[in-house]
C-alpha cells in the first residue's frame, strides 16, 4: 500500500526542486534607486510594490533579478505609469522562462553548462528579438561534433546572432547554417555576435546577391576566423564594398547594446567584464536596434 503524500511532504518536494544557489533577489542598491525614482516621479509606494514582488518572485525561480529591476528603473526614470511597466516585466519573465527551459533541454542533450547566468540572459534577449525554441534546437544539432564541446553560453550567443541576422532579412535556414558552422569551428560567443553584426550591417549586399551566406559559411568551414571574414581582400564574401553601410539598420549596434544593458535598464552595459560577463549581450528586452 502506497503512503499518501502529505501537504507538508509535497511542499518539501516542490521547494527541493528549486536550487537555492540559483535563486536571485533584487539588491538593496536597486531597491533604493527604485524608491528614489518613485518618489521623484510622485508615485505611491503601493503602486510600485507589485513590481518589486514580481521581480522577487521571478528571482526565487532562478531568473536574474537585475535586468528586471533595471526595466523598472528605466520605466520610472521616464515617468511611465507602473501599471504600464507591469506587462513589460511579465513579457521579460516569459522570455527568461523560455530561455531556462531551452537551456535545460540543451543540457539534457549534452550541451555543457558554462556560464549559466550569461546564457540565460543572452538567450532571453534572443527570444525577445525573434529567435524561436526550434531554432535553438537546430543550432544545437548543427553544432554537434565540432572542434570543441558547445556550452550553453555559446548556444545562447548563437541564438542571439541568428536573431540579429533575421533582423537583416536573412532567412532562418541560412542564418542557422552559418552560425551553426561557426559554433562547430569553435567560434567564441563574441565572435558569433561580431559575425552576425557584420552580416546585418551588410544586409543590403546579401539582399541584392552581391554577397552570399553560402560563400561565407564555406569560409568559416575552412577555418577562417570572424575578424578576417570581412576584410577588403575577401572580395568573394562581398565585404569589399563598404559603401553600402547606409542601407543597414545595424549602425553602432554594439554601442546600443552596451547602453541598453541586460534588461533594457539603460545603466548597465552588456559588454562589461564585470563578474566575468564579457560580451554577455544581456537579456536585453527592449534593446532591439532600429
């Protein structure tokens, strides 16, 4: 006869499923800054409490609290009504939850963990910019049997890179093929992101057939590194004509990402080396480049 699970036992099981080491909470510094902005904008404490609760609840589930707090600060600094900040936070949490689930799945399929926080934030931004869970799975598949084991951080950077290329109207299939090859060749996350930014910056050349994703992929397959792909002497890649930059929407993308921070909070750069988060790209919801 099976022993029924008591309510207390069930609660213990549920709590045990959450890794305390991965729980996060809003910092005192962020709380004080939010309180200052709230007061300066004339909002009541009761109007802000639901936002803080939402951030803390997400943090308890292992979602990074900092980018969510940044979004609250960004909204308050602009005088946005807290009721309008709430759905933006909820959308961010959804992207983070999707990122966590995709990374759990990738881990179950043998993708090494690496820097989990960076991976979660970067993949959340990738989803906010249009990447899909199916595309993440495809990247994981394409990057198998590469020169080195792919980490979740690299997979997340690959997904963000794919999203950037899609913004340049490069097809998902071609984007995944190129980024997947870069991952197979051991490209670092920063190289994947640089590659996608260059493709986006030259989007007009690819649209007009003056450059080819297939040719670029072949160069990557042969071992060409990202910083050499677009030099002037690589005429075949279409990089020789640098006069077409005005047709791209990617001017200063790296700088804008740095300003937008990991959650669109505007005061923490995504490219910082703080805490070993170099080129993390953030979970930058609201940081889309136009």
